[in-house]
């Protein structure tokens, strides 16, 4: 009967989460899903996918995620680049991860209590807290985030392996294989071995009354073979990455920021992710453009942020190692899980300083380890406080779940298509050129020319022009045979220093200028502009076609004048 009750409650939890997120099934592709899963010919035909699994996916030079890309390719070919089934896969992965969180929280809870009924409800609460947490809306609603879902799933499988498998050799082989697969899914798996160590410490070596040195020996005696296997898997992964991408970039080199600026940025991000766990809706957006120059100066706010962040880390590690505190172990595990996204390494490949999806692995770890916490001794021994504490906690938790479901139903439609997504992003970040550019592209792609022209008018009147937006407005104006508007947009784009720093932008500028000059009948100037465009991108057919058109019209003009 107990097993049936457990399975029944787990099924209800999964059903509630699935129903809450069900609208995501009807969403379209968004953002870079279009080039990644729809627009590239290698996705649906031929065997070029074998090349892109290892390198050049979406032209990313530091991208080595063969397992994730292979999984994407399989879905694209199975579902013929249809977004609905791929969203269903994302939701399915989320439900699997939620079940793994439940299994792991059950295992952690058994170290604290033998009361099966209490443990069942605690586990269900952990699953609901994770499965309905609003910070996970982004990775579930955006197909391109399946790598994060798979990496988190593999991490939890690794934690379950170290918790349940008794044979040293079997455990070591399994952890070695799982870590290698996680590394081939996403680079953030670098935290995987450290999380295994922290979890081992929390469950098997962190005993009251035992010296720290004895606890470390206990830890190594139990799982040293697995640690060695994961180290070996790391070297194999680096060798495979070097084979695929060439020289491995130094992640700690090339930064011009001072140590103080880096420390302030890391502490800012660390507290921002903790804030997401407790107050996820505030500032939620698909992009988070933050001016990193602010971290170069010490202010009262930055000093307070740095002090609090360092205090949390130091107190957590101290209480975990010296006091054997379960709360300290949770803080230590969360800190380790966040290490890959705190910008400790200097390689900058993302315009936003942080994202909600980057908190997913740490959140899974927190929810899995929550049952390790015991109620304060005074509550356990005082009957009146017991009677008050449980109803208050239950009521508060139910309210949190209710608001989470409402948040999910409000924010999931924001990810329905590019237009909804970038309207939301621009409402939150009205000065973001990324939001402006993507919203303009979304209007043009959906054929909503009225909205595109209206937004274009606002952007032309903006005193701080977005160079990519100006080029897009000029292209749209040329297509509409409006050379005057195109000339205005190109003139504003030409003032941006970014134009000379990016050959792609410069090519677009010369190409659009040439097409505009053709409309104005200035064929000699058009020829010069288009020849520059061809020299910048000799393989671009649009430049070749426009140049041929200019030369043909110029020849006809010369014949007429004769």
C-alpha cells in the first residue's frame, strides 16, 4: 500500500507539471532555433551532419557538444523540422529530470528519517518545487536549451549512481561514462566531478564527531576509483575536443579586466542566481544586458554585494567541512554547480551577463538535497510549535505553487514565437539593440510590414541608433522601392564605428547602398559600391546579381546616350 501511495503521488506530481507546461507544445521556433533546426539544408538531407556534430555548428568556433547536436539532428530528421514534437521532447526531458530529482531527494531523506509517509510528502514537495519553478520556463520553452536539460539529467544520474551503486568498480565505470557523456553535451559539465565529491561528502563522509582528516580518508576510500575514472574521462574529452576544434583556448587568459572588477562581477552573478531561486520573476527576460564597466569601480552597493557573496561562500564551506552542516553542504553544492556560469573564465561568447537557464543545474541540486535539512531542535521538541510550523509551511508552499503555475501560464506564451518574445524583451530592455534588431527581424519574417515600418520609424528617431537595425531598415526600404528612407538609414549606419569592425556588416552596407543607388539611377556609384560588396564576400549570390544588374543598366544607359 505504501508503494502504491508513493507511485500515485509521484504520478500526480508529474501530471500537474505536464499540465502546467502543456501550452509549450503549441509554440513555434524562436531566436536561433530557426538557423539551428530549420534553415540549414544539412539538417534534413545528406550526411554533412557528421561534420557539424563535431565543429562549426551555427558557426560557433568554441562549440563542442557532439551528443547534443546529434540529438538535435535526430529530432529534426524524425520530425521534419516541426517545432511541436521538439517542444514535446523538451517537456519530456523536464519531466524525467523532475523524477530524478524525486529519486535523489528520497535517497537524501532516508539519511534523515525513517518515516516513509513524511518522506513521501517531502519528496513530492521537492519535485513540485523543482518542476514548477519559474526559472525553468526558459529552458523548457526554448528548444535550443535541450543541451541544458540533458546535462542536468546526466548530472542527476551521476549523483544517483554514487548514492545507490555499492560496487566500487561498477560505480567508477558508470560515473566515468556518465561524466564523459555530460561533457560531450555541454561545457558546464566541468562541475560534474566536484559535485560528485560534494554529494559524497554530504551523504557518506560528513559525520558528526569525526575529524576532517578522517572524513576525507573515508571519502577517498569509498570512491577514489570513481574520481580517477572521471579524471581519465576529462583527459579523453580534452583530447577529443582538441581533435575537433584544434588548439584548446585558455579560458583564463585574454581578459583586460582587473582582478577587482572580475571579483565584483563574479559576486554580483553569484547573488543574482541565489535571488533567482527565491524570487525568480523579478527581471525575468530572454536577455539580460548588463554594462560590465560598472564592476571596475568600487561603490557602497558593489562592496556590500561582494561582502555578502563571499560571506555566503565562506560560511557555507566552513559549516559543511568543519561543522558537517547539511545546509552548508547544500550551499557548497550550489556554489560548485554555479561555477561554470560565474564568468570565472574569461571567454565571452554571450551578450547577456546571465540567463535563467543557467540556474537549472544548481536548482536541481538544491531540490535534491533539501531533505537533508532537519527541523530546528526547538520545533521538534515543542508540540505547540510543531502544530503551528507544519500548517504555516504547507500553506506558504501551496501559495508558492499557485503563483508558480500562474507565472508559467503567463510567461510561456511569451516564448510562443519571435514576435512575442522580442516584444517582451524590448518592453523590459527598451535600449537593447539586440531586442530592437530581433523584433524588427521578427516583424519582417512574419510579413507584418506595417509593424515593421512603425518600429523602423521609432528606430530612425532614436538618438542612439542600432547599426544592424539601420541596415535592416535600409534593406526593407529598398525592397519597398523607397530610396529616400533607405538613404536616411544608411547615413545613420555609416556613422557607427562598428561598421568598420565587422566585415559582415560592411558587406551588407555596401550591398544595400548599391541597390539603393540603382533605384536612384546612379549606376556608376552603384557599381563601385557593389564591387566593394563582392570583394568582401565573393561567394554571395545577391551581391553578384546586384552587380550584374548595375552593369547591365549602365550598358543600356550608355547605349541610349550614344
